[in-house]
C-alpha cells in the first residue's frame, strides 16, 4: 500500500495559521475584556454625547458648526476586539483547510484536529447567536474556553500532519466527527450562557451590588436573555449531537461488528446527551425553568469537556487512537 504524500509546505502554513489564530484571539479577548471592565453606562454615554450648553445636532443656523457625536472609547475598543474575533475565526478556518490540503484527507483525524474543528464551530455558532451589538459583552466569556481548548490542543495534543490510521480510513470519519464537532461547538456557547445566567441570578447580579465582579455582571444582558440564548442553542445542538452519536454507532457496527459496546467514550457521550435531554425537559417544566435547569445544562457542558479530554487521554478504550498522535 502506498503511503499518501504529505505536503510539508501546507503543513507549516497550517501551523502558522494556528499560532496566528491564538495570537489574534488573545488580542481580541484583551480588547473585549477592556470594554467589559471599563464601559460606562449607556445613560452616561448618552449624556456625554450632548454636553450641557451644546448646540443641538439639527441646528440649522448659519455659521454654526456641529460636531458629529463620537462613539465612546470603550465601545470602539470592543468593536475592534469583535473584528479581531472574526479575523481569528477566519485564520482558524485557514489552519483547518491547509491541514486538509497537507494530508489529502479531512482534517479531523486526531485530537488536535478535532479540537480545532470544534473551536471553529463554537466561534461560528457564537458569531451567529451573538451577532447583535448588545451581546458583545458575552464574547469575552466565549473566547476564554475557546482559547483554553486551543492552547491545550497546540501544547499537549499537537500531531504532525500524517495519514490517519487504518481504523479511521472510512467515509464515516468526515460524517461522524464533523457532526459531533458541530454539536460540541454549539454546546460550548450554551454552557457559557447558562453559567452567566447563574451568575446573573446570584447575589452578584443584585442591583446596586458593590464590587468589581458585580459591576461586570451588571453589564451582561439580563438573565432572561441569557437563559433564552442557552435554551435556543441547546435546542439546535441536541439533535445534531444525537445524530453524531448515531452515526458513530453505525460506524462502530461496520468497524467492530457491534453498534454499541459501552466503550468509555461512547458511554460518556451518551450520558452527556441524556443530560442535555434532561435540561430541555426541565427547561419546559414549571418549577425547573430557572436555576435548576441551568445547572443541568452546566453539568452537560462539564460532561462534554470531561469526555473530550479525560476519556481520550487517560482512559484506555477503543477511541484511544484519537489521542496524541
């Protein structure tokens, strides 16, 4: 059997794009954090736009020069940070595409590539969900877990560009892994929204609460908005992730002769899916719609992260080949 040719040039450019992604997203996080920490109230901003004694903007008297209102500095910083988020998302896509060109296969055959794809899906899901300017404050909290995942991926899970092992050489690889990555990325946004909802519902979210952390929580969208974001993203991610589990079972039957074998990764993935099902049920049940349902969603998010790292890297199972290459 001929070994597929690896394009070293594409592989190096992919690694460069990965490094650039982390640098750009770190800068974006810093700018968005500055806006979140130092933004003033919109009422104060509005008062500054029209100082006392200033001529109204619609004043049409001859010889009167009216200066157009300028955006507050913190808002301009936040807009620049959001622009860098989009740049970082694009460079991560370039990293993934170049990895595929370098290996002549779908670029999610190991943990390094899988996490990159999952983070990209999470960034795209956040870009769609948080597209309104009033949600920009949430981006700092989305970028934090994304950067942690990318840092762990690049530092401890990095694999040189290479063909996948025979067990993964199947048409189910692009189907199963891409669908699971999409569901996991969407769940990342849902988990962040639920955690912020719990913060908003905690004593830190009470009006007139003193302290830096309380001031940051006060700048987040209201609790109902955060709960709605978590619910809607979970509704989308739940069936997607469920199809990913089903596709994995079909692939397992072709590869190992059984649909389900209680492999550690299969088991935890199924548990996470059940937890998200419990969240959706609780969210629609009276008496469970607030903190209780949100806590279930957070448990599902923790199960996803546990399955992503601990199961692949510590527990020995049939999915161990997806660890460090």
